[in-house]
C-alpha cells in the first residue's frame, strides 16, 4: 500500500484491518471511515496480494508448467 494518497499509511492499514475483522459490509465500514468503498476495497485487495507474496506466484507458475506438460485434468 504505497504511492501517493491523501490518507496516511497508518490509517489505510487500520482501515484494512477493520474491514477484514468486521462482520459489517465493506461499504458500511467505508462509510463509517469516510472513504469511498472502492478505495477501501482496493486497499484490502492490495493488502491481500502483498500478504500472498511471491510464494503464491511461484506455486502458480509450477502448476501452470505441470498443466502444460501433462494436459488439463490429469
């Protein structure tokens, strides 16, 4: 979650944590925080991708190579 933003990094991290831990809809959490729901959705998605990291990408590449070698569904 980097780059130019009018929201401080700490606020974005806290907003993502709240959105993940809340049983309220993301749209409601965003409204309560005073941010656009798509902005919050993007922050959550970015955090999830960062958490997944390059390990998942390496696994995906290995799976694709296996499918290429052996064909789908085998």
